[in-house]
C-alpha cells in the first residue's frame, strides 16, 4: 500500500484546545470576522492518498459528536447534480468525489457543526475506506503511450493530454535553426509554487429560504465572475444569477490564488441552501498549501539560433505543462497556455515557434497566474535564461548581447514574431539606467578580482517585457465573458462622489489610485471620492483584479466615465453661464468662458445645478458608467540587475545588491508603484531561492506546511534599489501600463543568472530554481570548489 504523508490537513486533528495552531487561521482573515445569527461552521475531510477508489464513507460516529449537525458527501451532492463543477478553463473538477480521489488532500466529505471545534472533531470521526490506485505525478510518465488514463470521467478519453497549443511558423523557424551559425539549447524547469497569501481562502454562505436569495461573503478577486460560475453550477436548483450576491470584503492578499472557485465554496453554499442557515468555511494553512490551485510546474526546452556576432535569429520553445488532475487555470479561453507566446521577450527575434502540451497528473489542480499575467513569468524565465546561455556560449557580456538584440524604440509599435503588437518601449534606456545605478563596469572589475582570490561573486541581468491589462474583447474572455472592465461614477448634489468598480483590491491600493484618477479628470478632491468594489449588488459587472489589469482596464473605465460626466457638466455650465459650449474652456475643477476667466463655474456648483437648475429637457443628475474594452494590451518592461555572493562552504546564496528599473508608463501614485515593486521583488526572490512544492512517487506532498515551504523574511530580503523610466502607452486613456506583477516576473531570472554567472568559469551553464544551498553545494563539490 502506498505511504501517505502524516501532515495532510483535515485528518487526524481532533481539536480540543484553542491554542492549536490550526485555529490561528482566523487571524487577519476578514471573512472570518463575518458573524451572522445562527451561523454554522464547516470543516473538511481530506484524502491521505493521491489516487484511490472510495470503498465506503461511514458518518455515523461523526453524527454522534456533540454539535455536529450533518455530514455532506459526494453522494449527497450528486442528488442535486452538484458533485462536479466547471473550472474557469472550461474543464471540470469534483466538488466532492463519488467514486475516487485524484490527489492527496482532496476534499472527500464536509462536516457541518455549531462551532469549528465540533466540526473538526466530526472530521476526525468520519471513517473512509480507500482502495489505493497507481499514482502518476511525473508528467513525462503521464504522456507516455499506455499510461493509465486518469480522467476516466471523460467519456472516450484515451490519454492524459489536456491540450496541445502552438504559435509561430514552425517550418520557417526550423530552417533558421538548420542554417544557423550558432545554436544553444537548455532544459528549464519552474517547479510548483503556492501564493501563500497572508489570508487563506474562506467564505460565509447565507441562503435566505424566504426570498430564495443567496449572499456569499468570500475571499475572491473576481466577485462577478464567481457569481456567474455559481449560477452555472446551481442554476438548475433555483439559484439563478439575480438571486446571488457575492461580497468580497477586505482581502489579505490574493496574487491569483483567489480567482478560482474552490470546492469548499460550493459545499458551503450547498450546506446553507439545504440547512437554511449561514455556513462558514475558512481553510487552515496546511489545507491552503496542500489543496488550493498551484502555479508554474512548467518543463521548458528553450533554443536560440544566432550569428557568431551575437545577433539572435530565431527562438524555439517546447513545453510540458503539469496541470494536476484538472485544468483550473484562469487563462483567457483562447489561450490554454496563457500569454506564454510573449516568450520572445524584449528582443527583435524574426522567427519563433512555441508549443505547449498540458497534461493531467495526480496533483491538485494547477495553472493559476501567481502574480503574473497568465504564464508570463515562465515565458520571461525561458527567454532570459537562454539569452544568458547564448552569451556564455559566445563568450559575450550578458549586457552586450541584450543591447545588441533589443527592439529599438523607433520600431514601436512592434509586431512580435509570435503575433503580439507591443505598444511602446525603450529597452536600451532601462538597461543603461540599471547599469549606471549599480556601476556595472565596477562590479565586473570587482568580480574578476574576487575570482582570482577564489571568491564566488555573480552578476545577473534580466531585461523583461510584460504583457498585461487583459483584455481586448477580440482576444480575451473567460467562460465566454469578454474581459472588459467597468466603472460607475455618481456625483452627489454637494459635489462629492462615489465611484464603483468591477475589480477587487487585495491590498494594491485601489482606493487611492482610483480616487486620484477620478480627481484628476473632474477636479473633485480625492478625499471627497468614495471608492467601492467587491459587491455584486452595487458594482457594475467586471472581470476582477489579476494580471495587472486594474489600472489599465478599470482605471481607464474610471477616466472615461469621468469624461462622460465632464461632457454633461459642460452643457450645464453653458446653461449657468449663458454661454455657448464652444466658448467654454476646462481647467481642473471648473469651466470658464474664453477670454473671461472670472466667469466660471466649479464642478461643485455644476453638480448642485444638475439636481436643481439643469437645462430644460435634460435628465437630472450627474453620473456615468463606462465599460472599457481596450484596443490592445499594455507592455510594461524593466531591467533588473542582481549581485550575489556564494559561500563555498555551505552553498548559501546571498543577494548583496539588487537594482530594479521599471517602466509602467505614466505613474498615478509613485508610492503605490514602489510598494508594488518592493512586494513583487520579495515574491520573486522567494521562488528563486526558497519556494518549491514537490511530490514523492506515491503523490505525498512535500512543502505542505511552513515548516518546509520556506518564505523569505527580512533577514533574507536585500534592500531593494529601484528606479523608473517612463514610456507611456499610446493607446491607453492616460498612458498607464500596469506594474503589480512586473517584479515577480523579472526577479527570478535575474537572481538565477547571477548564480550561474558566479559559477560560469567552471562550466556551469544552468541551475533550476529554487537555487537552494544544497543544490549549489553539490555543484561546488562536483566542480571542486567546495571548502
């Protein structure tokens, strides 16, 4: 019988004392603060096996536990056809299993009780008998001919492939490689990681039997999309969309992990509907790490063709994407591999071809965009690593080869070989600024001196291009819903305003940024603008916050809604001033008559007149709604340089300096941008040096708790040095591009490139992340450099 991990959340944890660390989960969790009359609590039984048939589930003992009211199984949900649900990538996944489990820590049953302690004791009392099945955790084994088929629920399914996706000109690219003067090839693996946000996932489902209305308080980044998914899942039992309200209160971090619909949400809703009382579910930290959606898990083979002088002529990438047992990514429907096709990066590559195969394994559902815009992190890592491999092969400086191949600023808008039209950029200026700030020439001299003394110092560069702001409706949708975003602004009679948006902040500072955008457009002080989001009963329909889309899409919607208001305000001002509209000029906050600046009306005076003295025949009020459908994505970029020192005795890597030069177009609030960059850099350092979730051959998770899933602290985090260049987006209403994920995209390859650079003189060409001390020590020992 396969071994199982002793640390699987939801099993063997009878809770008797409030000091138990599992119940620290409520600290800082805003959903956990929701208290409703008669509220019940839910805890979940989870599988110890990665793959097994369920022979029986015995609930009698659990139902005898004081305080336990009900136990919900897959059989319970199957009566209502709620045991399966769609994922955002149009796949399906179990809510609760009826026949078998597909990954360790999968939900098996749910216990409803009067308090969470009773629910936890009820979980302990549920008896589940399993018949273990063979386990597939290696995606390379899963795609082999004759491999056992995991998704037997899919009629006619004969293999474990989810999709094959390709882009570019294969034949033309292959020809360039055949004729190339130089080619390089490198296998690159980005392992599974987890968002590990401060707050775990949770919800409170409250079904009112009298009016048939469901209210769900939940930690979601996309309230409207979740409401639609709930309606699709449960519409057949009477939960139609107009009777569903999703409220996302303050959220302690999301980073993509709070976009999907998790089984716990659906079970809590089902329990509330059946029982008729509010039901709360908040996962503990181990459940969060072990069972929520994962990021990365991309096995990439990258190749570059080039001339001997370093001119890149072609790129070719083949990737195997491990999605676990279900494709639960939140990618746009037409892009099963996300925006991986931005993998040509910042370089003027004439021919390129990329292909990705998605595969099922016995792991939790994967594919979320962990603080990156739909697989851009993987794409940037591939091109930035293989570019350094080429520089090493040609014995060129990594900065030199980048400068030689950058897209030139006069080439924008630039049509990339894989189809995207980059809006604007000045890559040479960004890298030069980073090199000047860090004294690149001085560092190279220092490195040579240290190397002569046997010391290991490395300098790594990453010059990335992001692709954010999803998205144009011609390209982007989720479950068929176009990825526009929205804003509704209402100006009150006293000149104060409320602005509601279809996004949902998880700490990005939307309240500040959005208020500044509206204030800039209308001249109303930002302090007098109330910003609301996260409530589907009040906010206009929007697709949510992820993929750095808030300012590029919802912020643009705010600006355009404000401009609509300004147009109406102009008509009212003309009426009040007894002047022609053509004779009015706008200054921030007021309209005045040309040539007579003393004759003017402020936006506050106009707002009052909109309710008291507007032109005859005009509708009263001063408000507008905008649904912004961008004409193109935006393409922020940056150049990062990391300096590392390696301890020859332990293999430990210390990031001594890190300079990050970012360009996100026009900046609304510099402090918020800096905060996003600092946080993103820490979350880029983490997978580069520390974070990884892996599985043994039996599917047991390693990294399932903070004892072995390591997060950086202030001790490991260097003092970030930041700078900016500003290249506005030509098509955006106020030239902004987005910045929330750039640092997480750019930091890992910069750090890895620095580590490889420190060891390149002894033939090291590549190291997969995380670059752990053990991994480096083994390399040092192999190369005769260890002490």
